[in-house]
C-alpha cells in the first residue's frame, strides 16, 4: 500500500509546471517521498529518544528536516 495518494501528487506536479505527467513519473516521486519521509521520521525519532520521549513533536521534525 502506498503512503501517498497518486492523484494529489500528480496535481502537485502539474501545479509546478509539468503539463503532461506519466504514471511512472508519479510513481518515482512517490517512492522518493516515502523513503525521504522514513529517513526524516527515523531522525526525528532519535531526537525524541535523546530527550527521553516517545512522542515525536513538530520541533523534532523541524530539527530532523534541518539535519537530513
């Protein structure tokens, strides 16, 4: 099961100026975003763990985004 919906990503690509978007292009973007989200979440989890918390906060994600 995909973590991201296909249609909104395709619409986002079109908003960015892509006139015609192939299914494969959207699938590649979905794969990339999923891997990036996993990497960010892992980093944010480590930050929360370091602070002796189980809950990942918005602050943890902001720091993870800066680090990754």
